[in-house]
C-alpha cells in the first residue's frame, strides 16, 4: 500500500515567490497534519485537519501560510510570499485520527528559499 | 510549557553499549497516548511504539524496550547492544484524550543518537 505521498521532494525558490506543497494521505485516514522541521525549533505542528475540516491552525506562523484540504485525498500548504526563514523540511502525516492512532509521515519536502 | 521534554540533545555511545533515551511528558488528561519515532539520516519519520495511559507494562521488542512510569510522567526508551544502524534522531510524542475530532500530537525536541563503531 502507498504511504503518505508528498510532492515535491525538494523545492528551491526565490524570496517573494509562491510555494505550494502537496500531500496525499493514506486512503481511509481521516486526520491530516502538516509539520515543519528546523534545527532551531524541531518539529512544529502547523495545522491539522479532521474529516477535511481544519481543527487547529494555531501553529501556522502568519498569514503568509495557508492550508487547504478540498477532499479526503489531497491537501496543500501554500506560502505566499515566501521568505528565507521559511526554509525547512515540511512533513505531512495522516492517521485514523479519532482514536489516537499513530501518525504515518510522508518523506517530507525540503524547502529552500533564497 | 513543553508538553514533552527530551532533555538529552545528543548522545554518543560505542557500538554494543546500552543507551537510554529519556522522555518526560506533561498532561492533565487521564487518557493519553505516548509514542516514539525514529528519524534516520535519510529523513523520514518511522513509528516505533504507541502506548496508552492505562497500560503501564513495560514493552520489549528485540533490542528495544520502553519503560512507562506514570508516577514520574516518563516514557523512557532503551536500546540494548546498540548498533551503528541505530544512529538517528529519536522523538517522543504525546497525544491527549479522545475528542472524536482528531488529536494533536506534541513532539519533543528529539535526541540525536550516534553509535560509534
């Protein structure tokens, strides 16, 4: 079975550009999480969805970040405009969330904003 | 305040030594879940174990063992006879309650383990 699929694996962009990260959760999972990982701050939860509805977006750094989950099989995290401090690895994870099941992580997107 | 504290930032051991990674958590819920994840140099996060708050039995899986003590709010992870392949960053995580709307996971800052051949 396919795991959580993220694209792209690597993204290099210039400051000010729009960046869109994509995630396909595991089929049947009803919770989806976006995390950001940096050396300084470790793993930070940005937002999570349950049944396609955003439940907690308090971790989204600022208005430049937005996330959507239009259906159960797809989510996007958008940064507009991007800044160098957004450079990080962005992970998407999914779970059958209501029962505190384990998270299954994607391979991550390494974002570099120049 | 940190929900999950991993006080050890980096640990180095020589191959075949035993090593324990500490994890202390904070919650007011009576129902919660604890996890350990491994992040090898390749970057992906790999699930190791999930334990609920009502099950304090220690668990052993091969060279891995976990010690859950509610009295000290700790969920420590021991690797016996460490190997070079154990070199990774290990994260402890907490998920609280069961609200029916999905649950946030709180991750610790991770412990970077280096096993020296």
